[in-house]
């Protein structure tokens, strides 16, 4: 019987945590979950884990080789393009298979008003010159472009408080971690008199803010995802990952 698959999971998402739970008692694998460290107080996963970066693609490749890993799963955020590129390069150097776990993108609800833009800078430009009350749910790392449109009022929500140097001048900040209900999102939008929502197409099942915006007739500026690499195998859920591991485990057994 072959040794378990030594597996490195690049995480930081709900999907990575769900995968950790699925593998916690799976004898086919010895998983290690790696968190980038951007969230100050992450929830502890049910498998061994580490925190911090690797030093780019070269450092990640060295970690994989020196640790004797058999496979790599990229379960990072759909917008973590640099990390995903490093994972692809490192898996090639280390000579091990890579799978990207990517939640499905959100689809526009019929009748909803979405403005699709390619990046954060375009989202800031899409706000226009008429002062508006804007709800930003884009994380705390991408706020600087909105400083170029200081005539708007911004309500900013992120898990951890943003760096004050990144904030636009007229803003209020909410530090909160989801999930949020549709009812609470409607209450928040109404209480702050929001008339525009800006978000990234992170995808997944938690789309309550989008449903709330639709219910209240609030338009959405939706930042499109970076284009995925066609060279990397992809699963859109835990079942797909487990099937991939089944095939890998079978190959290790010579089946």
C-alpha cells in the first residue's frame, strides 16, 4: 500500500477550510494548509497548518521539494493572481501535480443592474462625477484608486481594519467577518443610504449582498476575475478535489 499523498494546500478561503475539514480524517493524505497571513486572526483549521509566505515561486518550489510534497492545491482567492502564478511555476519546478480549487463565479440575476469592469481602477472610474454613497466590499488592499474620486462617500467593509493611508477621505469603515444574511445586508444598505455597490466577482454561494442590492434597486459595479491559466487543472468544489485525489492516489498505487 502506498504512503499517503503529502499535500500542500494554499488557502485563506472558505473553500480551503472546507477542504481541510474533508481531509482531516482521510488516510490517503497528509495535508498541510498554508495561510498567507493577511488576516490577523484566522480560524484554526482541523489539519496541520502554517502561516506566512514562501518568498515567491522559487521559495515555494524549494519548500515543496525539501518537504517531499507529492501534490499542490491552490485554494486561494480567485483574485490572488500572483500567488496562483507562483503556484503554477513552483509545481513545474518541483515536478508535482497542481490543482486549482475555484468557486464558480456569480451570475447576474435577471433584472439586476450590473456594470462589469476589468479591474479596480476601472471600478473607481465607473463611479462617475456625481457624488454617490458607495459600499465597497473589495477587501482592504485595493482601496487606493478610490482616493482619486474623493467626492463620493464610501462605506468600507473588510475582515480587518484597512491601513488609514489607503482610505479615501470621506469614508466609514466596518470590520466584520461573514457570512451575512440577506436581511442584514438590506438593513445595512438602507441605514447608510447606499446607492451603489462595488465588489469583486469572488463567486460562491454567499451572494446575499448582491441579492440585497437587487431587492433595493441598487446597481452593482462588478470587477471581473483575472483570466485563469488554461494549463492548470481546475475543480469548482470539494467533490472535484476528492475525485482528483482519488485519481492521484490510484496512480501512486499503480492502478
